[in-house]
């Protein structure tokens, strides 16, 4: 079984490189936080220095300095993005403001109904607990995970869905 030589400069080349990847993937997993990105940047710089033959103390000093500097530089950006909130034209937030047709009644209680929005079937609930019948047109007010919060659009009359006859 091989033993890792922690004092070997080549070992640290690969440790810094792996740390860069781990911090980078971690940042992507918690997108929008910019918490791990500074460490990924610092580890990348330390990795480059390690491959260039800089002593271990210099690598650590660079890792710490670049990580702190990156954190201080990225923090205002992260705060601004948090204040701005989600951009409505991206991801599921693009649904906000759209109209949908109710295909399973929304009872206004704890049970969710269903709506059809742009050819997609979504679970939906009323924003104000109001019952919304099948065939009603609703406006999307908010997206919460995989469900839509909707409000009845009073300007559009309800057109009931006609079920096909099953008589013999």
C-alpha cells in the first residue's frame, strides 16, 4: 500500500488541483452563493504555483491571500444579486405573469389542483384560498418549486370542459 508523502512538492500539485475541482463543483451545486468560489480561485492559483515549483509555504500564502481577496471582491456581487432576486425571464420564474387554464379544480384548501400552461401540466394552488373551477383562466403569481401559485383572472369567463360521452 502506497503512503502519501505530504512533503513531496508533486503531491501538493495534485492536492491543489483536486481542491480546485472540489470547490468549483461545490460552488456550482450551491449556485448563487459565491461562498466556495473564492476557495476554488485560491486553490487554482496555489496549484499553478505548485506546478511552477514554488515552495509549499508560498503556495499556502497565495491560497489564503487570493481566497480572502476573492471573497472580498465577490461579496458585493453576491449581495447585489440577492437584493435583485430572481430574474423573471430565466428558469421557472419565466412563468410569472403568464395565464393558464385550470384542468383539475383548485379547491382552495390544502389539495392542489392542476393547470395547463404552454402545453405543460403544473400542480397549482390559489393564492387567496379561493376555489377555482375547471376551465377557468388563471394568472401565475409565483413559482414555488414544482407548483404554481395562481389567481383567478376575472376578465375571462369560465368555459367548462366538456367530457366525451361514454354512452353505449
